[in-house]
C-alpha cells in the first residue's frame, strides 16, 4: 500500500515538474519543432495612458487579471511549421480554395490576385519567416492539428493574453522601451523577415511587428471595470463583425507595433501582413478512461404453454411475467367481452356507409376529361438556385460534380469578361470575385455536360440590369482589413 501511494506522489511531482518547465519544444516531424515558452499568471494594466504618443481612441486602460499559466509560441508561426501542418493534413487555405486568391504585394500595395497565397505573398520567404495570407479559420485549423500533436489544448491567444505576454511586465509603449525595435513600414523593405530576427522581451517572446497576429476576440470596446481573463465573444460591437489583430506588421506604421495598439479585420481576410501565434495549456490532455462495465446476463426466455384449443385465452403481450393470472385477452372467444362477432358488427356498417358516399359522389361529379399538365408553382426563395450576385462578385450554385469545368461570361463596368474555372463549391456554392457587382452573368457551357442548375432564379428585371434577380448576402471575400 505504501508503495502504491509513493508511486502516485512521484507521478504527481513529475507532472508538476513537466508543467513548470520554462521551455518545451514539441516535435512536429521532419526535423521541425516549435518552441513554447511559459508565461506565468499575473495582473497588468491593459491599454495605454492618454498621453502615449500614437495611441488609438480604443485603447482605454483597464485592470486585467490573467489567471492561467500558459505556453506561448516563442515567435509567430513560421513557414516551416506551417508546411509541416500542410504535409500531414493536406489542408488548403481559403486563399487557395477561392478563385480570387489573397492580397499579396505587387511592388506598390497589397492587391488581390489568384496567385497570391501563403506560398507566394509577393515577396521572397523561407522556412524561418512567419507564414502569412492565412485567415482566422486557417489559423484555428493549425491549432487543432497542433493540439493532437502536443496533447495540450491549443488555441489562438485572447487579446488580453496577447498584450499581457507582449508587455512582459513593462508599462512603456513598446516592451523594448520608448521606441520600436520591431519590423514595421519604415524599416521592413516591404516584406517579412525571419520570425526570430528581433530582440525578445523579458519573457523570451519575439512579439510585435513583422506580421499582425490573429486573436480569439471579436473587436469591440473594452469593459471599463476590472476584468479577469476577458474574452470578447460578441461579434456585433463594431460596424462589421471583425476579429482582433495585434502587433502591427511590416506594412503598418511603427506606432501600430506598440504593446497596446489594436486593429481588426474580417475573419476571412487573407493578407500578406497577417499571421498568428498560438498558446497551449501546461497540462497534457489525458486519454479518456474507459470504465469496465459489469457483464450483462441475457434474459431467460420462458416459452408459454402450448395452446390446446380455441377456448384458451390468448396471452396479452402486456401480461406481467410475475403475475400468476394473465391480463384480459385483447381478442378472445365468444365468451370474451369483445369477440369476433362484435368486431364484424362494428366494421360492416362503416363499410356500407363508405360505399354509399362513394356512389353519391360519382353521381354528382362532372364528366371526366383528359388531364392537363399542372403549371409548376414558382420556386420559393430557398429553392432558387443558379447565379446570385453580391456587391463584389457572384455565387454559382449547382448540382455539378466537383471538378466540372465551367465557362463564364460576366459584364462588369461595361466590360465583358470571360473565365473558365473548375467547379469547387463550398456549402454556399462557388464564389467568383469581380471587385464590384456584375451587370450580367452568363454560363455559356461546361466541359463534361453535368446535371443542369437546380431551379433557375426568376428572369432579370431591366431595373436591375442583370440576368438574375440579385439576392444580397454578405460576401466572404472581403477586401484587405
């Protein structure tokens, strides 16, 4: 017994020692790891004082208590770490799935093109650079994969966790002091740099600048009262539903790399200056414990005694097995309360009445004529399928198999454009980005003659100047920020 308790205590101490390790490096495979640094619990003042140069109006100060001890990735997630995720999962980012690509650098500004994805942000990168052109959902997919690798709960940081970790106990505009030493618009040369190329803060994190980093929170004003582990879960506190970005980037001014600086973006934004970092729990997720169940003894089936003659009552299925006297039978012989003769007396009048009603209805009916095909009812809004135009493009919804080549023509700003694409729909169909609402859309044909569109929407009205009546729905291909 003493040996058992000693083993339990040693196991507990070993677990605490593991959780207290200041640095761990899980193996991601292929010779790639990820450095995770311990960030302790504590309290800090979130936001910036009113006299801080470059502060935003949304940086009102508040006291925040940070209770969990967490592991933060030392840097933003790098191209090399992201490539390991892609190699194992074959995941495709939203910029790769869509037909319009992401926002990459064209030499003068961030512009949207199909070729701009995390593989090609418009400037050279190697495995040490932070990955970019990933959406909020792309970042969460990486977290889910890493959680399975590390057996630790893994997420994006909340906005408060990010600033607490960035400050590392400092109250100055930057964790480095009164000026920035991170990559920003003034010193980056229009592109990212190795994720570990800036000086670390007091807790060893290289944070701020280079790429803006996704947080869990929806953007909104701060609560003014003291908070404990705050996280904004309401998406409706801004002009649009946007997620928080922190840290500034190579494409933003130096003031945006301050510890308190806030920014926000549509969660579907995929820009060459947006990346992310992750946080992990200190505790390892234990496998589920399966409690052995006692063996179940199969019920013993007792055969009823054979029925020797029709005068023997038929046992009801509702008879209690421990009741020596059977319940009254549902159908019995003539001695029963409700026998076969009573049943006939009940059915025959109903049958006669039904026949009489049918004869009367035939006598009063008009002569029969050949049936005419019924005119189909117009489709309801939920049944309308085909082309749906929105402010910056249009959706195609069809029963075509995935991979079907589709030939399109669309009129935008008086110019007719043509495009051939491969049908790769999401749950809402396939989106084609045109930059503005098209005036007309025509599907001229498909490569392998797939099934037709489900139910075509109503013909276009000359008031709209479009082939189909547009139905406005929020776009999932937002502009930068």
